[in-house]
């Protein structure tokens, strides 16, 4: 589904220059991040390591580190944007040591603006399906992808209005693609790298600035990472 969205954004001019970008993600991490339970998709026989998820000195943060990497990765891959300035609010209910919710405003290097919302949803809501939504408005049209509701739509004019038909499982989380790509690369077979290092750098940059902003209470500039940084 996301690969199809990438094709709509890159193969025939997409939606032009990106002007505004909305990113939202919510997932069942309330118990995991507040140390009151486990992640619903985890092995029920395993106890989560607090140092991995909910201790800021080792995890680096909460929902942003645990989940927004996914949503930002999708949005930045589709739009090719890079962050420039970030302002963030974060909250930690339930006595958590790390944030459960994020509200982030971003200005990108091309002048586009947007917001990133992250929330620790209630366990069982929507069968614990990841709620991931991206909407981009460009100079020539707009694109929406909603992995929770299986929607992929691009509009450029009344005669160029595409609603991609999808099945009910199109937006479900699936980790097989990256693993298959690594195996095919190791075997010397053709593969598609849909998670390039540059995308990882652009994702980390925004989150780093967001955590600095939440701490300082100010707009923080993105510290651009190069692929040669250690």
C-alpha cells in the first residue's frame, strides 16, 4: 500500500512541491510505556525490558522513539522532505517516565509546514490496529494514505482523481518486506531498498529536535545528519 503511494508521488510528477504535511499515529503502547503491562503483539510469556522502552536514560524517550519513527519514515519517504525547525509538546500521564503522547510542529527545508501527532491508544481499540495517517498538500494536488482504514487517494483535478482499490488487510503491519530485502541483497538478487539510510537520518533529525524542544520549550533547529556521521 505504501509502495503504491510512493509510485503515485514519484512516477508522474506526484502532487508537485509539498506545501503542508499532516502525520498522525496512535498505537496500543499505554501499558508498555507506563510500565503497567506489555505490548499486545508481544510474546505473552516475555516481560518487556523497561530499559528498552520506558527509561529515558537508555530509551531516549517514549512514544516518539518507539513508534513515530514508523510514521515519520512513511511520510518522509513519500514526500522527500527534510526537517528544518521543530517545536514540540510531550506529555507523560499514568506516572510514566517517558512521554506517551506527542504534538510536534515542523518547518521543512523547502518551506513546507506540518504537524506530527503521536498517541498511546487504549488496548483493544480497533483490535489494536496501528492508526497511521498521512496527508500531503502540494502545489499540484494532494495525497492521503490511511493504513487504519485502507485508504489511498490522490487528487490533482476532477479528471485526475485516483482512489486505489484496496482489500481490508492492505494497511496491516508487516515486517517481512525489510527482511526479504536484506536476504535478497545478501544473495545478490534484485531487491528494492525502501528504507534507505538517508531516510533514517531525516527521521532521526526531526525526533532529536523534537525532544530538545520539549525540554527547552523553544523552537529547535534540526541538526542535519550526513551519512558519514558516526
